[in-house]
C-alpha cells in the first residue's frame, strides 16, 4: 500500500490531514530521521472503517516542558519503545486516527524535544515519534486518564535526586490580603473564566493523587463569584465536571464578546521533584502581558507562593482569542509546598481572591 502520511505541527498550529504531494515537512531542529520504524499494522477485518476509531486531537508540550501530552476524544491504548538506533521514541496507538486539524507542539531552541513526527501509518494506526533534545531523558509514558497519555521528559541539567515519598508541608503563610475588592461599572465588563481540563481529562496528577481539575474548578468558581459581586459579568467555559476541547473554549469567549479571557490551571513536574514550587503566568500578546503582570503580581503577593515569573507562550486558548488573554499556573500539584496549599480550602480561597483582585485592578486601570 501507500507509504505512511507524515505531518508535524507546532503547539496550537492546526495541520490538515489531507495527503499533500511532495516530501514531508518535519517540526523540529534536526534532520529527518532514517527509516527503520515498525511496519504498518494492517486494518483489522470485520470492523467499521471509522466509527469505532478514537481521534488523536492534540500532541502538546506541558507548560513546563516536562511532559508531552497526547489527547484523544475517546479512550485509547498504546505501546511504546525506542526505534532502532534509539534516535526516536515511538508511541503507537491502535484503533485511532489523527484529527483533520490536529494540534501539534511548538518546538523552539529551548524545547525539551528536538523533533516530533505524527504518522497515520494505516487507516487504524497512529504513531508518534519523539526525538528528545540533547541532554533530555525520556522516562516513561503514563496514562492519567483513558483519553490522555503523558510522555515524561527529564532534562539532564536537573541534578539527580533520590526518589522519596513527598511529605505534605504546611501551606505558606502570606501577608493577609485586604478584604476589600475594587468595584467596576456594573455589567459593562465581560470576563470569560476558563477552568482547565475536566471530565475524562483530569489534567496533571500530583502528590497523593491530587488532580489538576479538582483544584482549578473550585478556584475558578470562587473567582467568578467574587467578580460578579463587584459588578463584572462572568462567563465560564464550563460550569461542571465535563471535558471541553480547546476550540470551543475560544468560541465561547468570542461569542460572549469578552473583554478579558483568563484560563486557570495547575502545574506539574516529575513526582520525584517535590522541591519545584511556584506560580507561573503565560501570555501570547502584548495586551495579554499587561493583564498577566497585574494578575501575577496579585497572586504572588496574596498567597506567598514562589514567583516563577511571567512568560510568553503559544497555548491555543490564549493565542486564538482576540481579547487580552492569560493562562495562570496556580502552583505545582507535584510540589510539596504548592500541593498542600492547593489541596486546602483555605489555599483555594486565597488563590481565588488573589486572581479576582488582579483582574479587578486591571479593569480599573484600563476600562
């Protein structure tokens, strides 16, 4: 039969799955790999051609670059191993196809991966080939949920540590924030709040099984209540525990003609690095950077968590929204300090207040 269709994508960059004549275009910094992959698996007889296939929708680096996240719309299984020559690590997903506009990782000079190849090997088999960057070690594939795979990456620049069972620590004691929040003109400003992940997609998994979705949803609902009390019109991308793709989240913000978009997440790294803790804020535009600076400073000031900085990124939801947009990483569910803070009702309340205060301060300054 035909040779495999090969295509690559950057994070948030849709790629058509239509066959295109000519040589394949690879994402990455190195040359195309030599052949030597596993042979394509023939279609299984006696089954529908597509209705029973899972669709691989995105292959993206986590915000800290420590995981390559593979998301599908239905449950998936996988096998994984090094290709011959140990240049590429292969993840094979049977009974699957690539989405028509699959979202792939953005790869830069500082990425933990050098090259990713997305292959539709036959009508029922997807293969993902990953070439790690120099000094980066591929550890293992984990499956946090039946629709999500996470390839764990570890940079050699990080000093090796002896794996130990992390012990919860007392949440940091921050300077008590002011209990007053700024008021804004009632009903004039629309803010879309986007609690990350949900449903079958738990997001990052941390110490003691702490799930990202169980942290960010209560924080987001409290932010919404605080903003509404101060006269802001709030739209949430989800109001219960359900899984929503990235594009519908953007569409919700655009249909609402939102003035601001705030996506709320929690971070993660390897479970043997409980020493990594802190808040990160991501933006994709100058307007997003201004919004991010105000919210980020409020989060650090009001919670006492470590300040890991304001950073530029091309996450889909902040790159494709037309209003100022930010993605907030409220702390590491794998960090001994952050996990204790984020698990506690007091910590979630404190974080929600900090985010709401930052949003309101920005609105006061700019509207």
